C-alpha cells in the first residue's frame, strides 16, 4: 500500500511540474506583439506609470535573427522607438533584452521572467532594487 501511495505522489509531482513548464516551453517569442498592459514602477514613482494610458499603441517585434524593436505611439503625436537585441533561454522562462543607446552602443542587459508564452499571449516582468516592469502582449499580424 505504501508503494502505491508513493507511486501516486510521484506521478502527481511529475504531472504538476510538467504543467508549470507548459506555460512557456512550446511556443516562440518571434513575431509581432501588441501590448495590452505595460506598467513601470521605480523608487521615484512607486505608484508606477501605466504606459497604455499615455499611448495609442505599443508594439514589440522579436525577429528570428535576435533583433528587438519597441514602438510606442504617444497620445497627441510623437513616437518613442527603441531597438536592440534579445535572447531567450532554452526553456522559454527568461528573456534578456539589450537596448541600443542613442549613440549606438549597447546598454545594460535587462532579464525578464516570462510568466506566459502561447501562440496568442506573452507576459513577462522583472523586479530589481525597487524597480519593476510588467508587460503583457497579444500576438499581432
């Protein structure tokens, strides 16, 4: 009887671990994404900035060659544009982005935790020393 209970617990543990990884493991981040949520908080702005409230659209593009682009169309005109490179670890749980500075040099890498990646949805965030960034996207054409 103890062997049967141990076997059932082992099967349950393995099943739960597999389900957790399935939130990210089977899909590619490559493609075009429209932001549905983008909130940045810092020690200077603990309430955070909801970028969706000051933009008409936020679009991210991840290419198969490792290039990254972020375009924010601001309310009242103006466009904020960032570009750089990205990598994703082997099990799709971490995204590292390096944005080019205005002078063309690479900035510091920022590593995000991917909490969901599917054929239609992407969610990732980071939190370091009182600063945080939460982003959610839906896949676009």
